[in-house]
C-alpha cells in the first residue's frame, strides 16, 4: 500500500538532536515503507524562511522521493510571496507551510488574514501548524477564500476536538494527526462528528518524531482497507495532484 507523508522536515533543528542529514529522512522512509514525503526546511521554520527554502530547493533536486513546502513568514509577506512563487517554479515544491509559534503570528491575527489572501491567489495547499483552540477560526477564514485548502498540522494538537468540529464544517480543511502524545480516540471523535474520509491525511513530523508513532495511530483507528488507502495516499494524491504516480 502506497504511503505519502504530508508532514516531514529536512535539516538540523536547534535542539540536541542529530536529525539534520537527508539520509535520515530516507532511512526512516525505507524502514516504514513511506514512498513519498513532503518536507519543510527546519531553518526556514525557525529562523530564515527564504534562506531555508533555498537550501531545501538544492536538496530536492537530488531526491525524487522528497517534495517541498515553501515556508511563508507572514511578518515579511511581500518577500515570502515572491519566494513562494520562485520555489513553486522549480517543480519540486507543492505547497506552502506556516508555523504560527516561531514567527509569533496566531491564526486569528490580521497578518494571518493577509497571508491567507495571498495564498488564496496562488492556489496551493497550505500546511498550517495548529495547536490550540484558535483552530476553530479556520472555517470562517476559508469561507471567502475559495482557492485555499489547509491541512491542520497536528490536527489542533491539544485542541483536537475543536479541529475535528472545524473540519466537519469545511471541506477544504484537512486533518493530519501527528504529535508525540497519542491521545486515544482522536480519529474516532473526528469521524463521529462528521469529518469525511476525504479530509484525513497521514503525516509523521519526521525527522523530529519517529514515523512509527503516526503509523500506529492510523493503523489502530479502525479504518477498512479502502479507507486506509485513502488516508495513506489517495487523499494526498487528490490534494497534491503532482504526486500521483511519483516515486
């Protein structure tokens, strides 16, 4: 069964962890049967979006199983908009990534609204770091931005109930449940509250977190085999059409 990981990372982090080399991405993918991984550059997330994206672009040219998210910094929106278009023109980036904590731009802020306007014009999927109850703002924010589709990275984190209810309200809001704390019942709660199968995606947070955690959560969620194919690959292929048939 094909597996597409929609939430990966490349590059060293400012933590006491040896997770910087692309060889580790590939080693973990091979260990767990992950065929394709979409990654953002750690440097772009925590420090310099443009510089980190540029380094990732070089890596992606040599790694056909990896695709990229161009990290967007809402604090430097004009420059990030230009950089996003440059990254997408390489054919190796398939979406945008926003981390809300490091740049200090919460979901409900005016800066985030401006950034969503820009991304709606570009029309590529967004992986958005979500952690906390402000994930509930997303359906309203997407209502008048018809070209923007958002993956709620970590599915709201500790606010996974709010994220599930939000996704049930908006068919352009997707849930990706990777995190270190595997609270029981997150996926069953989302399904019980009306989130369609088409809105579940698989992500790992690799290489920060071993993919076995997310694989265990997905495989213990009670999906049928056809549903499992949807979550592990088909939904991602429909969202990121360039991934269809990629290896």
